[in-house]
C-alpha cells in the first residue's frame, strides 16, 4: 500500500507584508463604487488579501483618506422571525407564488421558499378572539 501523498503548502505570491498606498486605495474605492468590482478581483489586482482591501475600501483602515469617501459595506443579512415565517406559510396556503410572497414580506423568493420548508411545522399563533 502506498503512503499518502505529501502536501506542500504554497504561499500566495506577493501578499506577504504588502502595503497599500493611498493612491491604490483611492483607485479601488472608485472602482468598487462605480463598477461594483468584487473585493476578490481588487485584491488579486493589487496582490493583497481580500480582508485588507475590504477594510481599506469600506473605511475601516485608511480613515484619513476622504476623497473618495469609503464605500458602504453590504448590510448583514437579517434573520427571518417566526411571525414572518407564519405569514409566508399563510400566503403560500392562499395560493400566492414565491416571487409574490417574497415581494410582500420583503425577502427574496428563494428565501421565502427556504423559510417555508424550514418552518412548515410551526404552529399557528394563538388568536386573541
């Protein structure tokens, strides 16, 4: 029986201790704001990590660079609560389509489908009447 192959760790080329300049950060902010270029592409082009370029573009680092202003970070996803899940299930039982349900409750249609599958066994909320 052959021994398992030996894995050799290969460091990414050019990322060790690389420093961004203010000109590079300004150009990256412009490109991200105007074209929506991904952080991965920006990081690859500048030979830095995605975390470094994301921090620079969103203003966590390079805080003194005011022109151009930092690009707003994407807000975190919000959790769908039990009340919204009940509403999704109720709307689906009424015959609405997933895109219509998503638009009605403010989530993507695939999120509405996923929530309905996950929460299909939740009991109805007790009525006050």
